[in-house]
C-alpha cells in the first residue's frame, strides 16, 4: 500500500506516500484527491507528479482531511451494471 496515514494527532493527520525513490510526507488536509479519467484511477499530485492510489486509499485520505475532487465516471459499455 503506497499510502499510510498517521492519526496520532487528530488536529493534523499526516500522510506518507511510498514513491519511486523513497517516501513523501504531507499533511492530509493540504492534499486533493483527483480522478484521471483516461485511466479511471484516483491520484494525488506530489511535487508535480501524479501518485496513483486505490479507491480505498482515496477514501481514507478524504476521511483524514484531504479534499475530495474526484469525478464519478460512468461506464460506456451497455453490459455494465453501473
């Protein structure tokens, strides 16, 4: 899991992201979770680069204070249950 959230300080939760060359640390409420429509995946931008995350991680980040800027995508396939 590339995202870990430290909730020991409820006033300012800290997020740790495993990235290509180590770990990035951010205050959760300074982040925004966004959607890459082409990949149908959620991500956050860190140092100008996209870090893709699972929907469970996106939900955890928004609960920890990150802004939820995700778009809800609709399937185009007529066989979809969505």
